C-alpha cells in the first residue's frame, strides 16, 4: 500500500526536496511544485499536499526539524555535558 500525499512521511519527503529549490524560488508555489514532482507525484498534486497553503508547508518544516532535533538529542548524554 502506498502512502497518501497527506501522510507525514510523504510531506517530509516533499519538504526535503523543496529545500533544494528554496534558494532559487523562495518558499513559493513554484518551489513546492518542483518538490512534489521530485517526490514522485504530479505537478497538480502540489495543491493537495498542503491544501495549497504555503503556511502549512512552513509549519510542517518547523515540526519536521524539531522532530529531527529531538531524535538526535536522544543519542547524546546531556547529563555528562558541561555547561
């Protein structure tokens, strides 16, 4: 079974691809369209991925990097670190 374009894993993948286009297009619909295609979907699926709302893309990006940070913190012995 394939994942939905609305699943967190697919949205993570789309945002990861989008980061490669942000320097050229900014956080724009053009960058989102390119990212959706690179993630294996059709260009018109860009509207479905985040309901056409770039604020939702940015919110997902922020939550994604927070999750990544917390995962990496699990690997560090913070108690042994000096202040």
